[in-house]
């Protein structure tokens, strides 16, 4: 019987050097305090790309770290799956530019957008490609420059988002960290909860005098997102446990999308897994959308907090809404 698991041979992450503290953003909100922002979000700072930095620049760094950890070279790769909601340009795919930058222009390469769940969706696509024989060694990468589409005057979103990238090398090898089948789903009734209306075929250009400029920023209904995110995260954890015939006490770590610290604490209580088992990087990186799970995983791997055999659950909720969750055995 062919195993449905694949090997994650290496992981890596990257963040811009520029640190954007809450104090800088608070200049536009004189009626709010840093203590309030930390209490509501858990975020103390985030990274913002400089004017001369691109998402692909960060992706290259993350991939190089992952390849080094895997003991592989780019020439061994036969595919790139890029998860992002804001590529450097709409056409061609950002994955193609990354392939060119890595010196492997003939590999399969495409972008995928499932918002904050994007990297987990991309992992499942990559896993399926390897199990089916479409590819042997894949880069699954994400990079987001959310600072470019965050409205600094919007109290709902100004403090949340940051920039970063993360990557994993998936192979058909027998050893390594084993990635199981991911559970993917969604709730399109919540389509309007998180959105950026501008930039697509319906509204390709901003028309400031008509008030359209705001539609080129990310917009969010905070109350709706909080409620649906807590339920969605918890369901993905519970479904992963059921799918793998595991109990909460079997899980060593939860590596979640870094949405909001209050959300993650509520999820911890709901599923009965202690919060100290959640890998949380939102305090220093903010919410980096599709990049957040990969960055948290890369950071935790670098810190050496995982032990051989640890059972790790990924989970995410993203715009759409999209849901994703699954098991990694370290």
C-alpha cells in the first residue's frame, strides 16, 4: 500500500529587517494605548519590507534556508507552489519568478490563493502531487507584503498585519518529518468578512473621488472574524484528532495561523489543549496571512523546540472563509 504521507525535509523563514513597533502606528490613533493593542491582539511589533524589497526577495531567503536544512540544492527540485494573496505582480505567477531566481526555470510553478490558509492548502496540493507521482521534490513557499495593502488609518486592521515568508521542502523520501493528509474546507457565506475589493477585474483601478481607494486596502469585520475563527480553528484541530485517531494529550504542539492572540487563547480553551503548547510568534511578526504558519514552524525549528516523534497540528482560518488543518509528525 502506498503511504499517503510525504517527507518535509527542511523548513525556513524570512522577515524584513525593518521593525514597525506599535508606537509608530499609534501616532494615527491618539485615543488608543499600547497596552490596549497588546491586550486585544497580542502584537507588540511586526516587520515591514523596505521600498526596495519584494515578496520574492523574502521567498528566496526562506527557500535557501529550507534547502540548506534539507541538505539539498535547487537543481534537485521539480516544482514550486507559491501561496500568496498579494504577489509582486498579477501575471505571470510569482512562483515562476522564484524559479527563475533560483536557477531552475523548467520546473512546474504556479501560485495559489487561499488567503491565510494558503500555505496549508499548498502543502496539501504538494503532498498530493508527490503521492500521485507528479513530482518528487517540491518547494512549498509563501511570501506576503501585507504592509502594502494595510490602511494605516483603519483601527480594525492597522495594527494586525506584517510582512514575511516561509518555505518547506517536500520530498518522496522515506524518512524525515512526516506530513499527513490535510483537511481543507470553507464557508463562503462569510465571503465578505475579510476582503480586498480592489485590484481585480471588477475594480482594476482606484478612483479616489468616488471613495474607491479604500477598497484597495484589506478590510475586515472584526466581530464576525473573531467568532468564526475561534470555531473554525477548533473544528480543524478536532477533525485532525479524529482523522488520526488521537487525543488532545497526544499532541505536543499546535502551530496555528497567527491571527490574534485572543483568538488562539479561546481556541486553546475550546479544544482542551494548553496554550503553552501553541507556537505563538504573533507578538513580534504580527499576522502575516499565508506566511504565518510557515514562519512559526520555521522559527520553532530553528529554536529547537520540537523533539523527534512530536505530533504537531497545523490549523488556519482565512478569508473566503477558508479552513485548513492537519498533522505533522516531527
